[in-house]
C-alpha cells in the first residue's frame, strides 16, 4: 500500500444548514496557520469558528508490514521457555532443548456453536491432564470455539489452573433455561445497550443484538471484558496466544467470489492479505489514510463474540456453496465477464509497475436480477474500514506476501478492493470453510505442528480436505489429505498428516469429533463395567443428536458426556501427539545442521 505524498492544504467547513442548501463554505489555508495556537476565523460575520493546527506524528496508526508485531515477538520469546520445559517433561528428554529445537505448536479449532464451546473445553482438559498445555504457543478459533477462548482468557492464568472450574461455570449456563433471555427486563437491557452503542458511534445491526443474547445466555450479567484485556494473560507468556478468525466479505459477491481473512489477537486486528494491522483497542474506530481520525470506545467482548459467530450475513449463494463445496464455481453466468486483453500478446515487454488490462462485460439483464437476489445480504455487521484512504502500491501483484492470499475475483481491480470501502462487512468463516487455519499459515509464525480439533457439522473430514485443497491452490505448504471412503465411514479418534518432501508444511494431528473406543473405555485403558456401558453411548453424529448446531441448552448428563468424550479422545491418543512432537523436534535439529 502507498500513501498519498501531498499533505492537505485546506480545511473545508460547511454548516448543517449549508449542507442542505449546498451554497456557502468556508476555506482555511492550513499552511499559514501557526502551530498550537487558536485562530479565530469569520466569514460575513455569520460564522464564528475556532480552529487549532497541531503537528501530527509521522507514524501511522495502521501498521503496514507482514511481519509479526513486536508484542507478539516478545511473547514468543517468553513462551518458548515454557514450551521447552513442558516438552522436556512430556517427552522424557535428558537434556534441555535449545531455542532452535523448540517447535511452534498450535491448536486449531473450528466452529460448531455450543457443541464447539463444550468440546473445546473437554479437549483442553485432556491436554492439561497430559501436561501439554504449556507446549502450545497458539490457539485459533472461529464461531462457537471463540466463545470458549473469550471465556477462558478473562483469567490471566487459566491454563495453570484446573480447567474443571471454567467447565463447571459453562455447564451451569448451558443447562439453565434460556427463556430469561427474552424477558421484559432482558429486552430493556438490550435496548439500553444498543442505544449506548449507537451513541458511541457504532453502526448498529442485528449482530449486536445476537452478541447481547450470547451474553445473557452464557454469563451472569453485563461483562465489561474486552479483547485488549486479554493481554494480561500473555504478559509472562503464561498462556497460548489466542487468535480469533473471521472473513471480510462484500455485499454483492458470494464468499467463493470474494472473502479476505481477518485475524483478531489481544494485540492487533488485521488483514493477512494486505499486511495491515491496528491495535485491538482501535478496532471499530474511524481511520483515514492510516490515521486514527475518531476514536470509539473499544467494544465489549459480547459484541465481539456476536461478530466472530456471525452466521447471519450469508446470502443465498453462500448457503448453496456451503451445502455443496463442489458447486463453488456454479452460476458463473450471473457474474460480469472479465477478459484479459493482453493475454494473447506474450511478446509484449513485461512492465512490473503496470497492471494487466481487462475488459469487463456486465451480466445480461435477467442474470443481473437473478444475481442481485442471490447475493443480497439482509443482515450484515459493519465496522469502519481502517484501510480507507489507502492506495494499492503499483506493484502489489508482485508482492509474494499479498499473492499467497490472493483468491478473489477482484484482485486485478484495485479500485474495488477493500481500501475503497467505507465499512468492513464481516462474517463467520464457516460459510466458506469451517477452519481457523490461515493465521497459522502465515510464514512469519513458523508453525511446526497443528492439533486440528474439529467440531463442524456434517462430514468431519470435509473442513480439513477443503483446507488442504485451498492451501495447495494458494501455494501455501500443507500436507495432502488422503482418506478412503471406507476410512471416512469409520473414522478413528486421531490421524497424523505430514509432508516429508516439504519441510515448511506443518504436521497436522487431526481429531475428528467421533465416539469410537469411548464406548468401551471410560478412561484410557480402563474398560467400562456392564452397568457403565450406557454412559459410552454418546451420539455426536446422528440425525437426532442432542449436540446439533441449533441446540443451545443441554441436560447436565449431555454436557458431562461431551466433555468426557472429547477429553478422553485427547488422552487416549497421547502417543500420536508425542510422536508428532518428537518428529518436529528432530526435524528442527536436522534443519539446523
């Protein structure tokens, strides 16, 4: 991205009445104003306006680089020591690991509503019992799994305390009646909070109401926790760094046509494709040309949870594509046609600073109407666009860091990319692929091992397979996923996928949400008695499973069974996790040689 080099020389003022009539205006030459002094300006003795010119720092409020922020680098230095100690103990190593031998291990979770909320708690409990929580550097989440992370990170030392405490608290809310969410008192509270949010300067939408519903359903009352508050849980590297994943989309395009990965950490919010990041507390504020123009109060965590699980912004095309990923190229007849007029001229000299020339033919009349219906988004969540006012660098298509995330129909049209929009339009990732992998695939994070914890609906292998295809298409190192149809019908609890020929590709330890050996074993190696066999019949995939995506209330037994199952699946596959960690350490040692 590039900033305009010229500074503004004039300030234009128009009164409210004048805006209506579009007649008079007041122009002030800023270059002539002395710094830090008030100057009275009058015009026809009808306007009394006091202005003060200030020397503005040359540093932008938007960080423009693909590298990690300094806070994350410092965190990783501190975290590496805990990871090394945890791995030495878990793997029974005789010597301490050197810095270059310590692998970066991440937990990648998917969406799945309250099923994801509950299952992630069980998985983390299993990792804690194995002594492996301190071996994790990152935890990424989308949709329902973000509810778990946002809950845990209110405690600065959550991973060093017994996770049974947070599990008990979530259990209390998951088993209570949700009718109180729609009581007169609650409705008044929602109205009051939405009015306050509007006064603060935010664009109110039904997604904000969704966030308030989540707050009422999953907590005891108003929660003033904010995303930036989670830095307290990272000051000494005592917990993994949480990363929340979402998509930036466009009103008149389906997700298969246009989407951009956006990550949220307690430090920053930013676009992977553009290498543009702002401080977490500034998200939602108004920016222009990289400057913070109007600071809005940071959103409470309930509004962020509503945003991160925003499944209400999908259009009809998104719903079609998500139900059948193989149909993502369908209905191309409703799209404008773009033809590369230079494609037939290979002998033309290459000019890296020039864009290719395209002729765009709009869709025909009836198809235009069809497309408008299919791509209309009834409910969208809008936040001020912190890229507004930027211009794409003339050679942006030659940027490797940009191109690995270049996957939309608008990449060759810089005037239609995100920097021209007034607002960001944000939605849950599940409408495209139900994953939170992309932040971990940033080359700067150098992730070696990913524990893929799957909670999505339908096929348990589809998100991983779709992710592998997507990263292969983008040229991002990732293992190939090979499972036969027979294997998919009878999934095991854990699989390891790796690419021996591509050292840069992370090892993936895949945990589908299945009930396999848990039916016969209540703990690893401990068989159930005849009286306990019924407790092993936990239905997580059947048509009438109590854990469907629409279920917002569990019985105590249903909640406990899901936590026990997901904790067991982790503990029962300790040997596979340790195998992946050992291999990662050995690979880093070999790479050093």
